[in-house]
C-alpha cells in the first residue's frame, strides 16, 4: 500500500482518484444537460440520442475489462496517464464534431477515457483502505454525483455562453478540460500501491476462478454485442450467446470453475442497477423539462439537486454502512428507488422536487455499495471482479438500457400522437422511421416542430410531458428485480451468522482512516 511517512494512507492519492472520477462524471453531466441542444443542432431522433448515450458506455466497459486483465502487470500509474491522454484527445475531437456521426465517435473515445479511470481508481482505493472498503469506496464514488452536479451547474448558470466558440454546446464541453487537467497534475507525482491480491500471493488463475465460466459467459455475450454495435452492425441474440458460450467454456476449461455463485448474482443485478442510476441520470433533464414549474432551467436544477444529495450522503456513508451492512443498505436503497421512480412518473410542478428527493435517497448507495460488497466478498478476484461488476453494468446500459429508454419514448410518443385528438398534429411532424437495436423506431421531424404555430407547439409539449414521465414507471421494473435478488442475498448472509468481509491477508497495509 502507498503510505505517508507516518504510516497513514496516502490521502493525496485518494483525492487524485476522487477528482479523476469527478472528471468522468463532469463530462456525463454536461452531455446529459446538452443533449437537447444537440438534438436541435443535428436533428436527432430520441433513438439517436439514446445511441449517443449508449456510445458513451460501451468503450467505457470494454476498457475497464481490458485494463483489469493487465493492470497489475503494466502498473496503475501507466493506466492513469493513458486515461488522461485519452480524455484530452477525446475532448478535442468533441469540440470539432459537426454532426451526429462525429459526435457519436467522439463520445466513444470519451468513454474509453472514463472507463480507464474507473479501471484504476476502484482497486487502488480498495487496496489502500483494505480494512474499510465499503466506506471508502462510497466516499470515492461521491465524486460521481459531485461531477454531475458541477457539470449541470455550469450548464444552468451559463445557459447561452459561447465565449470563443461557435455554439453553446462547444463551450460546455470545453469546460470539461478543467477537472481533466487537475487530476492529471495530481497523479503525476504519486506512487501507486500493489493490489492486495498480488500482495497476498493469489495467482492469476485463482483470480479468474472467482469469475469462472458463468461470469465469463455473461461478460462475453455483452462484450460481443457491444463491439458489433460499436462498429455499426446489429448483433443477433444467437451470435451474442455463442460468443459468450465460447469465452465461458474457455474460462471454465482454464480455471475448472463455474465462478463464485454470489459474484454471479451481483453481475445479474448490476445491469438493471446501472440503468436505474446512470440511465435515469442521462435522461432526467430531458424527461422532466416539460413537466416542471415555470422556473428557468428547472430540470437542470433538479439534476443538480439530486447529485448534491448523493454527494453529501456518500461522504457520510461510513456510519450508515456500519449500521445496516452493505447488503442491508442495498435492500433499503432498492425499495426506496422503486418508490422514487414511481413518484417521479406521476409528479408535476414543484411536486417533482419531493419525488426527486425520494429517488435520490434510493439510488445514492446502490452503485458504490455494490462495489464495496464486491471488494469485501471477492478480494481474490482483485481488479477483475471489482471492475468486472462496473463493466457489466455499463455494458448492459449501453447495449440495452439507454437505447431501450429512447426506444420506449419514441414508441410511446407515436402511440399518444396517433390518437384521434392529435392525429392532425402528428401528420404534420411525423418523421421517417430510424433503425435501432430494438427495431425501427418512429420519429418526429425536428425542423417541422420548430415551424409549428404556438397552439400546436403547446399541444405537442403537453403530450411529450406525459410521455416522458411515463418512462420512469418503465425504469422502476429494474430495481424491483434487484430488490428480489438483494433480499435473497440478505437472508443467505443471515443464515450464515450475518454479513462479514472476506479477508485474504492479515498484513497491516490498507488500514482505513
């Protein structure tokens, strides 16, 4: 472990990791609050907006998996500096984007940078605080909502600022250089620790045993689907399953293990979790912008409000985790998240503030506590199990979750506008269907919408508001599934005497402070 001369954990390294995570979510927050302007600039359909959000996910997950397999060999600092380089290049390309295709591909490279950050910060923090992983991984991941809040805040406070650029969205993405440069400067002088798995002498094969054949099947199927979609083709379910079976069989043959069953349960829940949290984060400003009160940038301020709640609560996660245990906290959070999403689907005006509060409370600890549970229960898996969970979550979101949210919006809007009272309006603004992973999606022509007279424009916004709110009910199905899995794990731990972290080393390195 990296320590100061007094024997304490290297807090400067921790804060470098924290700000690196802030940088990744800052980009996410800017994109979530700028996607509407991109739609107007590039005439995007809801499905294309979903594809851009998805493009920000696939390479994120692929880079996490890739570096998790080699990071202990090439070094954590090497990976950290690679992440910084990718961030700089991707942001330059983003600023030069001139249409949907350009922005799509620049989003892919940003995702590589973000995923590379994730691949090193989680195992580093789990190693330097190996006796208190859940607490410090929660604190680390306070950096995610902090970056979201900062990105959204800049969008709200500078809604029309272009400065030296041709468009508002370019200025906003230029702001993303601030946290990127800061974390790069913080990382340069730091020394990185040896992962606790390596320090404990756990072999590479034993690390892979935790994932096993079943875990490799899940990862392989999603990776294949993501890669095929990323290069512009449609991935069939059959081919994805075959790819997963091949990787699963190879991993099983090498490790003679199906995988740790508890880890498999965590993998199954992380996809719905990622869509519940990250998918909703990415769409929230768009879903709420027509349902709120007449207050400037109300949806963006709700986004900031939710992110601030998450940041504060995660900083004080230690006593909460200690009181309920990681699995107990996941059960409670899942139940509250379901309530919050259903509340959001029916809330309008200032009531949205109360609904958003419930939703924020529910989702705050889901992702970070899942990482804490993974680090504490599967230490032999090292960087692979810890980062593999994040990768599967993001792959599920990018391949299925975010595009599905967009697809459902397109279908729901078409269904509502097809009704007799809106048919005349629909005939005026109906666009050409556009292909997506879930098939052809109906679209609206953004240029024709701009030309609508005021009464028809108001009619459209009323329909859109109800349609966008309904998506929250669809998303609520996911934490319902998660809750069932969490309850199963909760009672399993209880039958074994309660939740206890797994220890692979009795060394004094990695004490929490």
